[in-house]
């Protein structure tokens, strides 16, 4: 018998999770007005809301917590983080921040002015938020294949060089301070960017005098896909690939809640000393002194250890194969999911799942509700509710895709949990014809309505 794949870790500490009955879930969901953000986490059996800050730290990370240095200035934990970032990414300077959006806030305070244009590959929502808040514009230059759920492309996160060239040629260069490359591309489904594309984007951007900033939350997962899918990288280590990726960039923003496997934290890496010095002023104002900026010493220690572990092949192989394992089960049953699957999540195409529900009735949210009622799974709607209303017309905006995201936390669930998730999704899929009506909104906030919206089932 061929030996099957098994997780490359064993479990030293456990947390109890509780099953519930359908009646209980009906009641809890009604009390939450059909919005899973309003549910208490103890009412959830398997929580796939996000992979952000929900990972399990290792024994080595926990032991690093004990030797953190909480000195206000010059702490050894700061020195350790500086050395880790230098070794891994090649940046001489860095600033710690409390999470990824704080890194964006500090860096963009220096780089982005009113009227600027910031090209990128489907900017993440907080990134776009920080650009638009400064009255600048984010321009999406992702390749067209990213938006076709039926075509296979190994690097659906790539930027289209023609689109990018056009942005540079049609706008005054002083209005384009940087290009943001997001690895992996979260918004398009955790899809990677190839090394070739990075190299070409970097050459083009530098030719036009702008900087390349890497939005790096899932940089290690991106490196794994380069190793697996791009010619010439199969024999390189993840750490070698990461080093090359960052050799094409001028700065990075990082949400350490993802690929640094900590519950909170972030940082900015710089190759340009002058930029670091300017950003330091904002870091001191918004985050904290340059040697701790929003993080405690113990958290910086756990982050350094997490970065080292996340860039080991065995860890990444276990993680990404777990996502694939779940995807294979769903595909075998005919469940419509985006392909190829990305690094951190599975996206169900809700429109194909429930073809009879009209788009005005929040199709993806109906599936979120149904998965919770079926099995206590908490997933998230990436559809019309999230897309929100047009700020001018106040009409609902209907996105290209109505998706439900199943984000897989790092090192938290076993493959038995994946089997359970797959069974729940397949059960709902088998009775999909019975579900022909969606949801209606009872109450919503003027912006970011998805967090607090109240809904009824039709
Ligand atoms: C999560 C994320 C951010 C923001 O980071 P936070 O730590 O949540 O503030 C920015 N960019 C990408 C690609 C992300 O996934």
C-alpha cells in the first residue's frame, strides 16, 4: 500500500471545540440576524472566516515569547527582527507595526499624495482603502485570465505588462510613485505571481522611475508556488526563492498575521535609507518608537521564529496540500470552486451552486447561512454584500463573481476536519435544488456594511 500524505507536525496543546444541534444553530443564527460576524465563536464548530491571525504557533514560537526583551529602545527582540528581515528579504532597514494596514498607513503617508495613481494586481481592500483615503487612485493591472474561473493559469496573480505600460504612458510620471505587487494575490483567490513576472514588472517600473512595493502577507505561499510551478526553481529552497523575489523590490509591507504565523503584528522593510527615515517619523506618531512600533518584544520574537518556520518547505507543503486535499474532495463531488486553488483558501462559485437564486437576493450569503446551519461552519461572503453600494448612486454593486470563501487557518485543523467540511458542503450541494430564494437586507451601515448587516431569509 502506498503511504498516504500526513501532516508534518504533531499536536502538543489542544483547544476543545463543541458540536451543536441544528435547532441550536437555527436559534443562534436568527439572533445574529443571519450575519456570521455576529456569532459567538463558541457557536462555531469549524471556523473558516479568515486565515488572518488564526494560526497555531509552534512550541518554538511559544518558547521565544518567554525570552522577549521588553526594553523601550534597542531591545534584543528588535535586533533579532532586524537580523531576520535582513537575512530573509535582504532589507537593511525595517519598522515594526501592529498589523499590515498600519504598515500601509505609515508607508503611504510618505509615498502617496492626492491625485496619485497606484497600479497593482487587485489591491487588497485595506491597501485600496489607504490609497483612496488619500484621494489617490488604485488601478488594477491583473492579467485577464485571473477573472476567468474556467481557465487554468499557473500564475493568476500576475500583472499584465501591457496594462502597466499603458498606465505609465498615459499619466504624468510624477503621479505614479509606486507599483504594488500583492503576493499571493488575495483578492483574486490567493493566486501567485511568477518570478518572471516580478522581474519584468520591476524592470518596467524602475525604467519609469517608480518604486516596487510588495504587499507581502502570503509571500511564503507565493514562493512555494514558484518552486512547484515555475521552470528553474524546483531545486531552490524557499528561502532562496524569497531572497530573489525581494531583490526586485524597493520596500515591503507585511501583515504578520498571515505568513509569519502570529496572532498580531506587521512590519515595513526598506532598501532605501532615505525612505526609511521619512517613514520613521510617521511610525513614531502612529505606531510607536522605531524599535517596537506597535509590538511587544515577545511578539517580535515569536514573529522571527514564525518567519523562519513559514519559509521551510515541509511546513508549506503540509499547508498547501491540506487546502488541495479539501479542494479535491469538493471537485470529485462536482462542487463549483475556483481553480487552480490558491494557497490559503477555497472559493465556491455561489452563482453556479444556486443558479435559481436571483442576484438581487445575495446568493453567496445564502450559501454562508446554509453551511452554518448544516454543520456549524463559519465561512465568509465575497459577493454583493461585501461589494457594497455605489457611493454616488447608492445602488448595489454586483461583482463579477459571487463567492464564498473557506479560509484555512495555519496548522489548526487536521484532515479529519477537512473531511467534515467537505461532507457539509457536499450535503448542501446535493439539496441545492430545494433552495431557490436568497436573503433580504433588514438593516445596513453606510460603509463596510458586511460586518454589521442584518438579514432575513426569504
Ligand atoms: C491581511 C492583508 C492586509 C492587511 O493586513 P492586516 O494585518 O489585516 O491589517 C494587507 N494586504 C493583504 C494582501 C492582506 O492579506
